């Protein structure tokens, strides 16, 4: 029969595994590679992520103006 590890022993093993994972050079490199573009984007553009919605559509007031013009012209064309 094999003996199971007691609660103290299994916690010690988990803590050692956590320490080994947090000091991995590969993990540090991946974190830096993933974080560098985000830091650059924040410093360059003032935003953490790209705002593609605003880039494609403009501001909300212009959207409302264009939409109301479209509906008005359609109503005139359709004779409503």
C-alpha cells in the first residue's frame, strides 16, 4: 500500500511548484513580449487597446446626423 501525503506535505509541494513557475525565465520573457506592445500603445495613443469602432464610424453625433438624413431622404423617396 502506498501512503498518501498529508495536508501539510501536499501544501508544501504546491508552494514549491508555484515558486518554480513564478521564477521561470520563459514566463518572464513571454510576459514582457505580451506587455511591451500594450505599454507602447498606451504611451503613444493613450489607450490600452485599439478603438476600431471609433476609427471606422467617427463620433456618435455624426452617426446620428447621417442616420436621420438617411431616414428623411428614404421617406421622401418612398412618398411617406
